[in-house]
């Protein structure tokens, strides 16, 4: 599974509506409303690298009110769940 973090600039008067439209797309697992240079951050998960083109420029960027995107593809994913499982290897409960 390929994970991309998409930073999104939007029309500020439509952030909630745009966030909901993005969150409704297949392959988008979460959308965060954030402070700073960008208005939204979307987590996109797809099975193949080529699928990113269908989701990000093909669908997210075409939602009315989306002004710009900046995409970062993850090399690896680390999570608290993964770390707990790794440290629990060999331990009996």
C-alpha cells in the first residue's frame, strides 16, 4: 500500500465543505483541518503508485475550491501500534 500526505490550499470560506468532499473520495482515509500555510491535509492510500495520479490531480484537485496541492509520498510508515507490537515480540502476556 502506498501512502501519500497531501497538503491542500483551499478557498478559506469553504474549508468544511471541501474537506467533506475530499473525505468522501475512495482512497482518502483521513482529512485534517490545520493551521499554517495549508488549510487541509489528506491521507491518501492506494495499492499502486500510478493510482496517485487518479486520486490527487484527477479528483482532489478538481474539487471546486481546491486551489493547490503539495504531495509527499511516504517511504515507510511508523505508528505507535507498530512500535508496541515490535517491543512485545517474545514477551508473554
